[in-house]
C-alpha cells in the first residue's frame, strides 16, 4: 500500500509537466475517481483506452476489470476529463486499471482487435445466427463477413442445451455518425475526404436513389444525416437495412427493414433508396459543402481559418478529424466568425454491453488490415 501511495504522489507531481505528452502506460489498481464524461463497456483495458482516444473529450479513464468483486460493474470503462488534463484525485483501488488517452501519441486509427475472451458475453447487436462446431469456426465466419465486428459463441457445456454451439454474429457502427444536424444560417459543414465508408476497393457501387419518394413503415433506426447520399452510406453499413428514406426538411435518415416488399409512395422532399453491398461506395458526398447546416457537438478543437475550404483541408489533413463546421463572416455570433470546429465520434468496434457468462466465448474477427499502436 505504501508503494502505491508513493506512486500516486509521484504521478501527481510529474503529471502537470507531461499533460500534453504521450502517456501510453497503464496504472493497475489505481482509480481516477470523479470527472466522468460517460461510461461505455469494454472487454479489456486496451479497448477502453481506444474508446477514450476516439472520444472527442476524453483525456483519461478508469476501467473496472473482470476480477473486480465489490459490485457488478465489471467491464465498465469510465471516460473522464478535466481542464488541466490531469486527474483531480488518484487513489489505490483493487480491481481497476487507469490510463490516458492516446490522442497525443502516434495512434493508429485502426488498431488490431482480434482477441478472444472466455466466459464473457458481448450482449446485443446480433444480426445473424448460425451453428458452428467451435469458437474458432465462429470467429472465422465473423472474419469472412464484412458486416461482422464481434461475436459470441455458446460452447458445449452451456445450459439450456438447445443453445449449445450457437454462433452470434454482431455489428457495430464503424463509420462516423453526426450526432446532431440542424439548419443554421452562416455556417458551412462537411466531412474529411479521408473517411473510409466501405471496406471494398472494387467494383464501384451503382447508387440507387428514388427522388421525391417515401417508403413508409418498417423503421429500423433513425439517424441524423447531411443528405440522401450520407443516408445511403449509413444504410449500406447496417447489415439488416433493406432500404431507407431521407427527409431533407429535418435531416432524418430512416433505416428500414423489410426483406419481403418495398412499397414506394410519392412525397416531396423525401429521397429513398437501396443500400449498396460488396462494392466501393461513391464518396462524392464527402466533398460537398453543406451550406446553412450545423454539425453540432463532438468537437475535438477549433482554430481560426480564412474560409470553409481551408477548414475542409485542415480536417482532411488531421487523422482525428472526421467532420467539421465553419462559422462564416455572416454568422450572427461575432465571437465564432472565422472559426473552424473539427469533430469526431467513436468508430472502433464496441459491444453495447459486456458481462460475465459461463460457457461462452466472445471476441473480434481476425481482420488482416490492422496494426498495433
């Protein structure tokens, strides 16, 4: 205990000098209490560190490990921030590991996630079920399906017996989603031209859109989108989206699921379409200036720019920036005129819930194109 307390004191004294330096190390059995932004689920501490790195505001975190026994908060990843960039308090606590964002490090935006976890369930986000002879075969199926981002396999000791050998393939949003899109005069918003919206290089997709057409009902999920082409990319990234409708009046993208029929109706201001699969999506919409549109929130920083074109170039050159909003000279708030707000959201594969469960195996696919930090 004395060693832990001495380490905390040294970390507190030294931390102020190194708040902007790369700090990839992890601190076992040390808690950074308070100053929470939110919590998410992670299967291990490195995944938690990736979540913190991709979150626009997170500077450090505390992860509650599998061996934590005080309550049932195992696998909680608490994302945290302070104005100083340092934890306000650091205390010894068994069963947790803390660390810092890798934003200031040479962080690879596509880290390897190929681990397998025994007796851990990745609950939710299922889109396909099948029976396989082993967890290795289940992982192989996941690896060969571009829609699969993680899986859970039920082994031959699970009860009830009827679920044994069942392989659950699961999906996560791996493309940026603007959280709030709204009309506002004096703004220009757009996307980084470096975004990768689909994993295939060829052939090129033939986008199918129906102008002034709605496909009512069968809504799967509603997301903000900058335009019909953005909505098309979102539908194409969701394995159970069979078609979509985009309403330009409120920027709502309605993902739909009905594999049996598609009934179209005329409706002014609504564009519908069919997703594209197994091909390279057309990224022309990434180069569009969305005038009078505000991508609100998710800021990672702002800087003064002479125009929106320069803002786009700066966002594209910054590997952390996914989209941006630029305040023109005509904006009503003079304090924000000429500022380029760069933005990002979490896109690494992340299960919606992680929990202990005997006789199951969960993990990520064996993707070939990934590299360590």
